[in-house]
C-alpha cells in the first residue's frame, strides 16, 4: 500500500555529515547564546555577530555531503508519497535527491531583506553593508526562522498531517515547538508514529515505535522495511 508519510527531521540527521547539533554535548547552543544569534532582537543589537555565526554555518554546510540517512529518505519518494519537513537549514536532503522538502526554519542558502522582505540566494559570506537587490536597503539577514518568529509552511504541514498515514521523526530532540508538537497532532488523528534517534528523545513516549541508533544505520533499515511492505 502506498503510504502518505510526513517525516520531521532535525540536526541529528546531519550529524554524521559533520554538521553540529544544538543540544548535544559541545553542540552549538553550548558555544553560542540563543538570544544573541537566533533572535530578531539579537540581530538588531549586533548584526555583525549574527551574520558571522551564519556565515560560519554556511561555510560548513556547503562542504558537507549527504549521509546514508538523507539518501534513504530521498529513495523513499520512489515508493511512497513523502513530505520531508526539516528543521535543518542545510541543503542535504535536496543534495541527496529528495524533491518534496519543506524548510520550516528557513535556509542558509537564502537571504532576506528586513525592510521589504524580498528574498534571494545568499552569498557565501553575508556582510552588514550588503544591500537588498529589490529596495536597496543595507538591511539584509539570513532567511532563517529565529526564536519568536513564525516557522514557514505551517498550513501546508497541518494539511499534510491531516492526510498522513504515517508520521516519522528523525534526529530531533523534540525541544522546539511547533515541530515538537507534530507527534501529538498526528496521534490525535490516529496516525501511527515512529521515532528514529540516537537516543530516545524527551517525548519518546508519544511514539508508537522508537528506533534507537545513528541515523545512517536506523534510517536505511526503516526505509528498506517500508519499501518491502
Ligand atoms: P537538537 O540538537 O536539539 O537535537 C538533536 C537530536 O539528534 C538529539 O536528540 C540527538 O540525540 C540526536 N542525534 C545526534 N546525533 C545523531 C545521529 N547520528 N543520528 C540520529 N540522531 C542523532 O536539534 P534539533 O532537534 O534539530 O532552531 O533542534 C531543533 C531546533 O532547535 C533547530 O532547528 C534550531 C534549534 O534551536 C532554530 O535555530 C530556530
């Protein structure tokens, strides 16, 4: 039977591609304060610091390559209807060949204008003196959803969850809403839920099934089983 699968992914799926997670030991939030680099207020206070943080992450992301977990999820599209809802701002799902990817927290590859909200492909290095190609204001920022801002695609995600026959969560700690609430929404609608993570997440008891292990191992196994069913 063709399943309608919504897959939420987080930093854990890109960890084995060399991109740091946020809340694991030594993760990004151990080295940087969220309020300084991931809020609109932090950007207003010190745009140079914030652009520098994302320039560093963009430089790492362009060097990274997809791992077996990204590749397996992309392959799942051939057998089932899949929507990958990612909290990640890297482009590794697309690099692995996935076509149906929604970046709910934005993307390092895109820039936006604070003044007129125009969006365009970000240069590798963003500078405070850069100007908006639409309105000319020197007010450009990464097209990343910060704390206190509304994630992208919420209506599309809600609609996909309503239609889903399976919900999976891969490599996310389940700390950040609204993404952390998708499992409860899926359950409410009677959709089977599965977690694939290095360790059981904070909300693991909400899932019908939990597969523990590195994404590069557990995701291909899970995908193979789904493609056989
Ligand atoms: P976290 O750093 O909070 O969680 C990463 C999860 O991945 C943890 O549960 C780890 O156990 C797991 N993990 C680590 N290595 C793994 C591996 N090799 N295979 C499988 N799982 C592994 O990252 P997220 O949950 O993605 O938002 O964080 C959610 C949001 O919080 C991010 O999008 C970001 C952050 O603040 C914003 O910046 C707005």
